[in-house]
């Protein structure tokens, strides 16, 4: 397992703040974290799941909502 640090990928939220992801299906409230397991890291900080060769985004966003669902985008 490794921590991966990449460049910035952000999307503007409702309050003008930047989200570090385009869409998210699983998130936590107050400070939003996208807990989707993805094949490619597009966030500033990612946690690599070596066994499955996938990643979790570790970037947080404190805004009104986490943004649109990826499943319904």
C-alpha cells in the first residue's frame, strides 16, 4: 500500500470552492471525501490498494454537497 500524490484535478462546487473530483458515488458529510475505488488517481493525494491495483482519493472538500453521482452522470 502506498500514498500517491498527483497533480490537481478540481471541479467548482456550488459555493465557488473547488472539489478535487468530477463526480462521486460514496461520500462523507461536513468535509466531503469521495470513497469511490478508482483505477486511476486524479486527486492530489491517493491511497493505492496494491492487491487490486486501484486507488481511493484522500482529498477533502468542505462545501454544500459532494457533487453529482458518477453512476447517474
